[in-house]
C-alpha cells in the first residue's frame, strides 16, 4: 500500500505467478495472494494471474469485481486431461477437471480467462494440445498459450530419472 500510494506512481499491470505459482498449498491458510489482490483492488491496480491451482476460484469475487473494471485477467495452466498422467507429472496440483471448473467459475464472474498448456513435452503430452485448448474454451477461456519444456542442465538428469520411473514406455521417445 505504501508503494502504491507514492506520489507519481503510475500503475502498470502486475503479473502474479510467472515464476512461482501464487496458489501454493499454504495459501489456503495464509491467504497472502488474496491479501495482495485486495490491496490491488482498493488501488484500482491492474493485475493478471497464472496458476495451476483450482484455489484461484476462491478469489473469484475479487477478480470478478476487478475484471468488471477492466483490471483483471487470469490463466489456468493444464498439462494434460489424463488424470493419471497429471498425477505423475504434478502430484500435488489440482486435477485437470478441477482446473477446468476454476476456469468456469472465474468466467461466470466475468474474468477474462485463458488456458495454458504447459509444459509441452514432445512424446509425452504434446498430442493433447488441441484437446486441452478445446476443453479450456468449453469452460470459458478466451485466450490460450503454451510453454515448451525447457530443462536447465542441473535438472535434465532428474527429469530423465523421473520419466524412466513414471513413464518408462515413453522415456525413449521423449
């Protein structure tokens, strides 16, 4: 609030979730993201959010009010529609069905929603791109994006180990 109140401050869209998901499990109790959204709403400050969590639907009231003022938009990322693959890829993330429901809930509140397909992993989930985007559109998404998997050198061996354990039938293709 102090930073936003400074004379001469010119609001520009703040993007929440570009590097770390703002709806980590602890958000259920700490409500830090909700608090940030409340401050941004009070100041009429534009915001966009991206998440893999269905918990974003909890904040549909704030995001909806902001969206009606042209201040908010959001993306929900869905890696796959296959629940078993989703569990292997993102064991602590919301199921694909719950993420689609979050898109519906926010759309119902008037929030311009997008669906993200991320990460795209050639040979593992790339064949689902169109199905995920179609499901997102059916849920109300009006925008879409994708992000191809990128593996820094320190992660590639860990990823290969996970892939061979979780999806040995696909490991050679990926």
